[in-house]
C-alpha cells in the first residue's frame, strides 16, 4: 500500500504519518478480507471460495439461480459428521437478509434464529466479499458452511510502514513528494476441502 504526499503537506499537517497510517491500515484490511475470500493464490492468498469452487465441496441449489430454504438444509446435510460440531456459516449480508425474509405458507419466518446470529443451530457470520447477488450468467457461491479451523491464515506478525523521503519523477529528479509505504506478508488456504460445503445457486 502506497500513498505519495507533498513536502508542504508533511510540514503543514500535524501527525500526517498517523493519519496516513490509519488510511493505509484500513486499505490493507479491505485488501486482505477480499483475498482471504476470493484470492487467486497467485501473488496473493488463496481465498476459501477460490479453494472450494469447482471441487467436490460445491452443492448445487435445487433450482438454478435460486436460493430456497431447502438449499440451506442440503448444504448442512452434505457436510460430514466429523466437521459438524465446529461448523459455522458465512455469507454476504444480502444473502443473510434474503434468508431472513423466507416465510412459510402461513407467514411464519423459516429461519427466525437468524435474528440471534444463528442458522440451523450454528453461528452465522457476514462475509461481504462473497457473492451477494445471483447472476444467471455465472456461478454464484452465496453460502458457505464448514469447520473454519481447516482454513488457515498465516501472517508474519506486524506490518511495516516505511517513509520514502524523496520521490523521483521520470527525469530522475525529485518531485517534491515523500511516500508512505505499508507492507506486510500473509497467506491463506483451505487445508481440508471436505471440511466445507459451499452453495452454488
């Protein structure tokens, strides 16, 4: 993560590096969250959706391009018993809200426990980087369930903020700018694919 700033800004703004650090850390958090979900594994972490897509952990919805209550039961039932005790759900908020609106024929909520952060007796977590809209022209991995102890994130503890004192232009001369450069090392991957099931609507 990199932000250039002028000499004047560094002179006139009190604690400019503290302010830039907050911006860079927020950008890093957003970047990592996306990578841990859908990262390609090439020069970035492998996201859990990427690791599971196309494999035997994928459960197809009963009706293509549709989310129905039966799909939720099918996903949970498809997970092997050895992973059920520690299993949790994760989905985009749009998917969670769609499940909250499902009703029986007499108007009762099918999943009232979502109000308390649970789905079929297991914790439900929000993951903004999962698919939240069903698109008929592509795969839609909208709901994941499994034992996330089998999804590992490895960090070199701590990130480093370095100040580049003089930025140079194309002509090799100083531009009158400094640079704030935040770097860190991290990786992730699913260790046991069978510990998860993911719904493709």
